[in-house]
C-alpha cells in the first residue's frame, strides 16, 4: 500500500524567508502528485499538479518538483508571507489518491 | 476547475442520530469521492461514489454506517448513521475526471457529535 510522508510536521518562519516542504512516497507507480493548501476548518485548495512525466511545476511564488524514481517531491515557497500560513498536504495518485500527513506552516510577521 | 458546493458546512448532532451531507458540482464529473479528516490528522478515503451503482468502500468503512448515493454525474450524498462522538470529523467531498487527473475539493462539513 502507498504511504505518503511529509516532513517537517510543523514549520515556523519569519516573513520573507524562502522555505521548502518535503513529501515522500513509497510506490513510484503514480499518475501524478498534487499539492494542496488547507486553512483551519476548511476544505483543500489545489496549488500545483505535477504529472508523473514532469519534473516541476511553477505558479507564482510556488515551485513544486518531482523525482518519481526516488519517491520525493518538494514544494518551494519564495518570499513567504503571513497569508501563506496554513497546512500543506501532498497527495499522490495511483489506483486511488493517497494523502500525506501534512506540514503546518506559520509565517511570522 | 469545477465548483463544488457542500452542505451543511457544519452541524452539531446528538448521539444516535444520522446526518446526510450533500455535494453538488457545477459540471459533470467522472469521479466523486468522500473523505474523512479526524482532528489533527490527514485525509482518509471513505468511498468512491459510483453513478447509478453502489459505492466502493475502503477498508474499515461499511455501507450500513456510511450509505452513499450518486444519482447523476453532478450530485452525491453521504449519510453518517447512528453517530457517536468518534464520528466527529470534517467530511470532504472531492471530484475529478480520473485518478490521472487533478482532484478538487468542497469546503467540507465540520461535524460534532455530543
């Protein structure tokens, strides 16, 4: 069974800092990997989708990379802002979707 | 991407009662899923809602406890039956056009059982 792990579980950074969130998965037979953001008590907002044939995707200050062979993905957030404070989840897609444990990010003004 | 409306957004229920959660999409979608997110934890797939047939349940979830309907390609319901405090969670509906396509989520239903 696919297992998805995110490190660190929580992260606190000062505003303006660049940061990297990590996602690892055990089975490389995936269709794609998707990064989500979840605000407290809310649903998930899709940030980036990387197809299994791609190496990275960018949207604004966000850049996600995928190394399928090693079972790793990173989400890079540039010039962090207090509004980036949320929980970030990665999910891999195989015969179903498997979600990571999440990284709770706090950006301190 | 699809716009997903989930109702209710939150509810507080008595032990032993049942609640039906609705998920409405503004366009036809191939796949609809129901997830549970217990406090402080990640998402767990309850079932895949299949149009016109019985839902496909994941291990640990049964139809008697979580009956699901999907009468068409834009609508699904999840019922949480005979609720206990352990059912207090956020329940989330997601949609997609296949497991090789992105998923999109509703805002979720925050359920508390007294």
